[in-house]
């Protein structure tokens, strides 16, 4: 069985480091280990992206990938996100999307065409908290066949290509009203993601409630604060 977490994390890591004017974001959470849980984090920023984050976790034989590319609210850019949960036999959950942000609707004509080219046999329902932060072209699936894992790799690559093209073409927008709306959209996205009790439950099990809350608030879904 393909190691989809490894393959896509390599793709994302390479893409992250290829953005112009990239700078690392320092963190005490670059590598965390407790019992049989190991978490590694890569985090960067660029003038157009306030945070580019790739997390890979291993819990025994379970592999987890989490990645979000948060834009600088001064630019008309959406949010790219990808998550994968894989055990020895199947990918139990795989999701990829470019989440809508006010003013960044221009990406969806291209995304629609890509989305229509990919069909997966076992689609999963989005959690209720995700209904308002994911686009109509979000793919959330369970993967059991090698060919479907290869197809998921391909759609992540193509969605990422659309996102990177948008970043390349984005121009600074000095309209503070539009910036505020984009910031509010990111805050909403982060607040909704924090309702994922599965993530919180795993972190609390290994590190305790206070550590888990701090990690979620500062590493996984930190809100924009004006310091981009």
C-alpha cells in the first residue's frame, strides 16, 4: 500500500520551501514526543502567506498529516488545507480543499474543472462544523485501493497548483475594510476547526487539556492578529 502521508507530506514540504521570500517560523513544537506519539512541525511565512504549516504525526502504526496554508489578509487569497489519516491497511480519512475567503472567489472556476475530473468511491460526510468553511469542491474520502490513493495524490497536486498560482498573481490590497473581512473569515475558519473533538481528544490523551488547548490555539489554528 502506498504511504500517502509520506508522499503528500514530501510534496507539500517541497512546495512550501519554493515560495519566494520564505522565512521559518520558530516554535518550541518543531518536534514533540510522548509515549508512542511523535509529532513534527514545519512552519514558514512569506509576505503573502502569514503561515504555512505542515504537521506529521505517528501514533504507533497510525500516520496523520495536517497542513494549512493561511494567507496574509492583505491579499485576496483563500486557504489551502489537507489532512490524511492512514493505518496499515487503508486511508480512513483524506480531505483537501481551498476554503473560501472574501474576495478570493476567482480560484473556483479552475477548481470546479479539476474537481469534476476526480471521482472517489467512498465519500465521507463533512462534520457539521465544516459545512460553512469548506468549498463545494472539497474532497473528503476514505481510500482503500492503490489507484484511488494515486488519484488523491494527483488532486492534491492540482489543487495546490491552483493555490500557488493565485499566490504568485496576488497583489497587495490596501483597502482596510476588505482586509478586515478577510481576517474575519480566517478567524471563523479557525474557530470552526477548533470544534474538531477528535484532534483535541488525541492531544489531551497524551499531553493533558491545557497543553492541547495551547497547541491548538498557537500551532494548529492560530488566528490572524495583524502581525503578518
